[in-house]
C-alpha cells in the first residue's frame, strides 16, 4: 500500500525530504510551496528549491500567497489525501487545512521539542551553546510546534558546527525519517507521544540588530553567536572607515583563553579582539560588498592596528 499525499515545503532543507518521500514510492499528488521571489543582482524571479524539484519529478505545483484563502483550502481538501507532509513551508496552516487529510498533517521540525519551537531552531541551538539537538516528526495542531511527537532522531552539535553544517546534517537525518515514518503509518504502528510542558523555548526569527556582535559578552558566548549565524545572516560589527563605519560579517571565530588587557571591542593584535571575558580571534570575515576571506587576506586590505575599537 502507498499513501496518497501532498508535500508542503520551500527551501533546500525541504527538497531533500520530498526526494526521499518520492523515492519511497508514495503517491505525491501535489506540491505546495512559496511563490517565486526576485533574487540576485538582476532581481530575476526564482522558483523555490522544492518547486524546482517538483517540476523535475512531474508533480503539479501550487504557490498560494496565503493558505487562508478559502479557494486554496477547498482545492487542498479536494485532493482526497491520506496525509500532508510539511517541511519548512513558511506559512501557518489554518485548522481547516490541518484536518483535511484523513491522517492530518505531519511536520518535520529541526529541534528536540519542546525546545526551540518556531522559525530558527538550528541557529538558536548553536547560539545558546546547546550540545544536542535533533529532528522530529510531529502531528500538527493549531499551536506553534505543539503537536505530539511521532518519531525522533538525536544529533550531536559539534564544537566546529556552524548553522550551515548543522543544517545539512539535520536535513539528511530528517529526510531519512520520512520513509520509516510513512511505512509505520501504513502498518498503524506509529505511536504519538505528547510533548512535555517543561523546557519550552522559542526560536524567534533573528533580526539584524540581534546579529550584531556585543563585545561585552564572553568570548565563548560570542564564538557560539558567530557559529550560529554563519553564513546567514552573519554576525557582524562595524570598523572605522574613511567616510563612515564599515560593516563586517564574522563567519568563523575562536575563543582565546586568558584575560584580555583591553576594553571590550579593542583589537589586541592581528584580528584578536578583547571581549567582556577573554578574547575572540576572528578567522574568516566578509567586508560589505566583498567576498569572504581569511584573516590574513582581510588584514592585507584593511588596516586594524592594535588599539582600534570595533563597534
């Protein structure tokens, strides 16, 4: 028996799951994804990764601006689905959509719920200094990531992980969960476990202001801050420029032990910067309007003598 389902997702993280579900032989009758956006220097309209893969697989695609549109919900209900598989879709589904498929909607979430409910669980886990995270399949309900858990996979966060590297490992682990979960659903052997009410945290979206480096924090905290925001949106600071301050992203940094004999934000030597506790060595940077470069290359084109104060 194969399940008749719709897939709802948008970025690369979701496309990997769609590929696994299709390869497992299930009948994916429709894909819903975000509308094409204008991107790049030429501002050309680009389809989402899920949209592009669906076209390769020959699956019909819809890109509704809002899933709350009654016509969109009616179309969704008319598909006569066993299930909807949801991965980083980018829209909140109304209750009428959640219960339209016979088995409801299942969502893949990149954390160990109830920790890091919400939009940015991968970044938040690293920024907070977590050592473990994971991916979970949950039965969706009206609350934000509050539904019961159906399947879990734990993933260790390495000291060297950035948001990008952890994203890729969670993407792979999550994609491989779908065939197991769908097979168990067919057998009626997938048990739902309610989430604990303890340890609830929210992974709100990261603003540009929050990404700014606060040099009064400890070097260890700032190392996590940098890793959790690398490569996007990127932790950043401003350095003195000829006419105005210049924004610089830090893509990789490492804490330096010992007390820094300078105020927070002061360049000690090279690209080692004093923090509220310890110092941070900047390893890879990206000046606005330029490509990413290592510290030595950055210093060749940018003068940051000892004593310079970064904001």
